[in-house]
């Protein structure tokens, strides 16, 4: 799937942010930080990755939905619909 440059940039930012979160979690483990703090950060990175996945899914759906059509569906609306399924 070829991503729109704007979507690709957004996805790259999300994934870099998640990578930074994971690196922070590794430091927390090395520093023997509190279990509750670790779980909070793990939950945050999990949500960040979920959002990246939703972004890819919505971009893919948008590409499939517009094949042969002149009007493109609203990508933000599609992302919100995916989020509502959780």
C-alpha cells in the first residue's frame, strides 16, 4: 500500500514517539522503577501503537473506498469510526 505523504509523515511521527516511549520504559526497568509507573507507560505506548494501526487501516480503507469513485471519504471520520469499535 502506498501511503499519502501526509499520512506517511504522521505515521512516522507516531512511531518515533512510540519508539521513544519504549526506550523510556527500558530505562525504567533498568532503574527498577515502580510497577504502577511501568504499567502506565506500557499502556500509553500500547495506545500509541493502536493509533498508528488505525491510521494505517483508515488510509487503506480510504484507498480501497475511492477506487473508481470521484469523491474521497473523510479519513478523520473513518479513524473515529474505528476508535468507536473498541
